[in-house]
């Protein structure tokens, strides 16, 4: 069993004990044996986890529970009631620190169970080893989702870790770790549905040392983002995300000296690299319970509508929708990635590639929707306006991708604003006033700004 599966087993038990304890405390007296047994069980699983981690945090992203950095499946855990209770009382994070006692856990569970009861004072959550994160007034949204970028970052990091587990399993055992992949996709699909802007923005903030795994995750996120924009949800959304996550899995059979070569590949080396589409389809076809869409996307994702691409001998009257969505995401993410042999390209150049050959390679309806989803300047980009001000793009404007919504952070002289403010660049200027638009993207490191800190989840 992989380390990730072992951790997930512990996290699953932690959530089960947590939810059962709260439920028992709602139904029975504080001294009832069932309440005590669940608290004891919770203490036991925390003690085991604390041998490796000093603090274990349970958070909520959308309607998904995340333990440490691992998204957990609602369907298998039956956590809907616990999620609702926490969200109804604006609790988005609970952390249990090493050293927590049974008395603390019992008092915490009883306080949580008592929330909402008549004549019950508001809990102050003052525990030595338990901390509770509340949604502040600034973080509240009308849909009840707090703009917690830290939780989104945790979800993303956990999914990259899961992608590595999936890859290593395919490499050593001949089959990808499907449970780990499904667990990761469940969390991403929920976040794409509720927090698409923030999650898509996070795909640009990669660690280049982990290109293989971040690319897997980014292509999955961008593919599901496109699918949601088309109105796709539920099981099909998750199958599209899983297929995109697995699209390059055939590269586990590519020789390391070719896969990790820092320079541009020679023609013979590129011929070997191209085999990953066939290898990936074969690996996924032989993986038990793998959705049939996954090997199709792995085989087709380098084929184009005009018959170009590879495998060269493959011809299709039409490409699968999953293939087309994944193909757009794959090209976009690869071209914006800076590697030893390639500078990252700006978005406008990438989009021109997607539109090339008069739309014969990529479906132009899907490309236009992709542009509307991301904009020319995607959310999370730090930009300089024509006024000289520095702003972060917070939302694409579908009718005019060149004119997004931004949050102005620095004045034209470079000084940071005490009170940043939002500006819709698509709105016409007052008569006689200068039109505001984006002059160029800028490097956040030059200004000491993390753009993601200024995004709201959506």
C-alpha cells in the first residue's frame, strides 16, 4: 500500500470519528458511553497522526473536506452533515495540535454539537491544542464560500502529490494508482465547480522542478474548467478530469534520458517520445475499472482535426470532445511553462497558435470559449495599466478578453495602496477621461506581491 493510501486511511478514520462524535453528542447526554467512545477513538487516531505531523488540519473547500493537504471523498465518507454544520456556523478550518487531551476533545465536540441550540452562548473556542478558523466578514460571500486561497493552495499541492503517486505506481507496478487519482479528481471537480477562477489562476503558479506532475494537474484543471463552461457536471466532468490527469501516463515507459533531457530532442529521440500515446492507451486499457474515455484521450491527445499530429497512422473522422478539450489544455500549459530549452510564451502568442491554420487543427468554437474562460490576461496575472498603476487580474470578461476586471494594488508612482480597489476595464471612461487598459504583464517578484492573495474564490 502506498504512503498516500495509508495517510488517506488515517484521515478517513479521523473524519469518521469526528463526525460520529459530533452526531452522538447531538443525540445523547454528555456522559453517554457512545460519546466517550468516539472521543477516545478520535484521540487514538490523532495520536497516531501526530507521530509524523505536529498539527492536523481539517478544512473545507467548497463542499469538500480536506485533511492536511489531501482532498477527501464526500461520497465514501458520508460527510455531508458535518460539512453543513461547519459551514452553517462559518467554521472553515479546525486544527488539532500535538498534545491535545481527551478533556479538550470532549469539550470541543460538545461545544460543536451545541451550536445552534436555543439559549446556548456562542463558543469562544479557546483550547490549548485546538484552533478553529472562522470566516470573517471580509471573507463572506453570498454563496457561503469563504475566499480561502490557503485551502485552494493545499488542495492543489495535495493533488500534485497524488499525481506523483499515480505516476510512480504506473512506473513500478504497470498500472496507475486509480484510487489515489479518483480521490484527487473528486476534490478538483468540486473546486472547479465552486472556485474555478482561483483554481485556474493557481495553475500558473507552478514549481518548475515538478513539471511532470504539475502539468498533469494543470491539464486536468483546465480541461474541467472548459467542461464546466460548457455546462458539463457530475460523473462526466470527473471522467474528463481523470482522463486529462492520465493523458501523459504513457511517458512512464519513455527512457529517462529522453524524458528528462534538458535540451531540445533530436528527431530520433522525438520519435521515441511520440510512442507515449500508444503506451498510455495500453496502460489505461489494462487498468481495472478505468473509464473507457481515459485510454481514448491518452491515444488521441496529440491528434488534430485536420489529420495532423500523432500517432501518424491514426485517422479519425472526428475527435472525441474529451480529446479536444485536453488537447487545448495540453498545448496551452506546455507553452506557458518555462523550461531549460524553452522560454514561457505570453498568452496572446499561445492563443495565436491555438487559432493557427485557419482553425483546422483545433475546434475554434472550443478555442473561443477557452479564451473567454481565461482571457488574454488570465486571473492571477500581475499587470501594469496604461496609467502606470499595478494591478492583479481578478476576473476575465468574456465579451472582451483584453479588458478584464482588475484590483489596483499600486499607484502610478509604485507606492502600495492602503486600500486596493477594483476596476472594470471594460467600462467606458468618463467623457474626456483616458481609457484604462493593460499595458503589459509584470513579474510579481519585482513588487513583492503574491497575486493569489488578492483573488476571491469563485
